[in-house]
C-alpha cells in the first residue's frame, strides 16, 4: 500500500469518525419497544423528559409498557413513575391546551387488551399529570396533532386512524375553554398514515395534509380551508400508504413545503418533497433522500443554521434505517453518518433535552437483528445561542434564533367582556414591541387584558400567543394579516396599546 493511499484512507477514517460522533448515546434505563407512542415532556424544569410506551416480546409473551425518564441536572437520566397508560400502535402530541404554561399530552393507541384508547392528560406542574375525561373516539394506527384551526387562541386536535369497528375516520376536535367538541369534516380517514396541520398559503388558516391507506389502497391529498370548509386541492401527489409526512419551509421562501415517504401500490418505498409556490401549486422537487416505508419523519433545525433538517426511520428494500439529513439550502440535503441503528416499527423525535441549543434524538423500534430499542442520542454540536420565547401553539420543543426580536401579543375568547350573557367571539391584540426578557411582553399584555376584561380570569403565567420577527416591518405586516384574518372569521377585534 502506497503512503499516498494510506494517508487518504486514514483521512477518510478520521472524517467518518468525526461525523459519527455528532450524536452520542446516553444512558436512560429505557426498555426497548416497537410500535412506540412517545414524546418529549417538560416535567419539573426547563429540561425535557422522555415518555416512551410500546410493546415487545419476551419468551413468546407480548408485553405492553409505559415509561418515563427524566434528567437530573439536565444530563443524567433516571426512570420515574409513568402516569400514562401502556399503549402501542398509536401516537402522542404535546401542547398547552389550557394556557397555564405547562405542556399537556394527548395520546392514542391500543392498550394491553387490544382496545383502542384516546386520552388527554393535563400537566399540573412538578411532574403531576391528571387524566381529563373527554368525548374522544378511540383510534389506533394513525396520528394526533395540535393546532389552532378556528382562530380562537387555543389548541384544537386533528386525529386520523381506525376505530374499534375498523371504520377509518379523520376527526377535528374544537377546543372551547378546555372542552373538546367534534367538528364534521369530509376528509377521509386513513390507517398506517398521518394527518398534519399546515398553513400552505399564509392566510392564517390551518390546511391539512393526509396520507396513508384509505381502505382502498395508498392515499395522499391536501385539503385547503376555505369559507369554513376543507376543499381538496387538484394538485397530484404520489399516493402512499404505511407513510408519514411533515410540513416545513425547507428553502426559506416563506411558504410551507412538505416531505412524504411511504409505500406505493406495488409495495416499493418512495420519498418526495413538494414545494409550494406563489402560483398556488406544489412542485415535485427531486432530492437525494433514501425512500423508506412503514416510516416516521420528524423535522427540526438540529444544527442551528436556520434550515429545517430531517430524521427518518423505516424500511428500505433491504433493511431498516435511521437517517439524519442536514439541510444545506435550495433542497440540497447531506446524509449525516451516525451510530444510530436503523429501526422498523419505530419512531425518531427531535428534542433539546439538555437545553444547550441543539436538537437531540429519541429513537425507538426494532433493529435488523430483532433487538428492541428505546434510546436517547445527545447532539454534541453545542452552538452558541440565545433563548427566545416560543408561542404555546407550536409543539413545545425549544427553538433558538439570534435576536433582536419584535413581538406582538394576542389572545381571543368566546365570551361577553362586559360580564353579561351575550357572548361572541372577541380578539385582543397588542401593538409591536421589541422583546426585553423572556415572557415580559406576555406578562404585560396579560395584566392589561385582565384589567380591561375583569371576567376573563387570571392565569399564573400570562401565557398568550406571541409572534416574533427580526424586523419591525415584518411584525407590522404579520400583525395586519392576523387582524384581517380574525375579522374575516367574525371576531370583534380590540386593541391593547402601551
């Protein structure tokens, strides 16, 4: 072997070793599972804990478990008592549905008896969760997601999956002061798929992407919210089942794109990214991402460069994979080498458990060697970041961007501000301010709101919706759009200026 060849090989090995060390496995005590129901939760402090439920087999015995592990001083994990049911073949979503500043969790799936379940748990703080009875239809083999579809300032639910009678449904539950009411839709249900909220045309209304098996085979469609109803787009999309999809503005043009991967009608994996343009239509963008079926997809800016990155799990034609892709702009993605094993019947979720500004990974599923795993991998990039306040209506994983930021704050209700018996939809919005410290503007807005509307009711953190922008001009434009959107929906708008 020549010295030149040896040197090149040595440099390649160093390069592979460095890339592989971006994510390092940490000890958690979690038992491995497949078909996981899982999520990141803020239990007692600013650091995240991991909830992982799922099933596994031992000595031909089928076991379904529920687990919760949290960090000690943000680094060391310790198993805790899980207040949540043991579920599998379902989904979980985290969000602050009651505006108390603590992220709550809703979950679906099958219990140990094989019965479908859908449950909401309210986060009381200090690690205490309370089951909140609701008139939910239990579903399995689908998805659940939070989103404020009716512009009233609180989180509603989008759910798809299979009922106990095997009927497929997609349901919207409207949140009215913590009580959820089912809203009729004509959107078909799917199983082994997902339904995702996303505002594709920046009109402030939540549109829906859905993919999976609709009972007749692979199905993919986008439904746009217009005049109080969801209407299916005429754009053609790849029809997939055993699929997942996520919205993201991958090219930072101000419009939501989406990535989708799954199985076509012939059983082959397929993966696409669709870019939404100013012409009101989607374009299929060729990208070098490995297609996976029976997959999971999650999107977040793992390296803090301003572009959303991708993690995927699932099966190719030869074996399972867990793939991480760095977004290098203009729909160019670099496959990042990691030591994370590929999993089938699994999931991977981004979350900054150690609050250091980069996204770590929670991964669960079954490996090619039939080992059940549930692991957390720490991201070692550790970028220097400043913390900025997030809206409570976005999945509560910390997002970090450089300041300064310009904010406006708003909130809404179905109420009678005078204290009488003539409720209607009201929306209150502030003028634009430059943020000083985290939650300062929310506290200020909340104090003025309670004085203006005494019967509104106090909250212990003043958690209202706050939008942030890097320029005052952007904030003013967004504020105008929000006001017009609420007016168009029949809200009476009130202004709180200081």
